[in-house]
C-alpha cells in the first residue's frame, strides 16, 4: 500500500503518530511525514488515516494506484 500525507491538509494533530508511531512522525513544522510505510499493518495504517481530522493521509493500492482512502 502506498501511504502519503497531503502536507497542505495536515494540521499537526498527531493522531496518526499515536496510532502508528513507526509509520508517521511530525517534522520540525509539526506536519506529519511517512517514515516507514511498512512499519505497521495495513489495518492499523487505515485506522490512522481514518482518525485524521483533516483526512490528510492518502492510501492507494501499490500496483494499480487505486485510491483506498479517502474515497473521492
């Protein structure tokens, strides 16, 4: 699964870091960045994306590029 953060949407709530600290961290501007897209299970990463208040985390199928979350 491809995991990206829309930095223009992230407001630094760090809920993703709380759910999957091996996948996400906050940078010096308190914006989330992906440190290891394989750092936790796909289910936990999906949960982290769902708890993001601004829906800044984008999940896509690795091979097809089909969006998993958020649905457009």
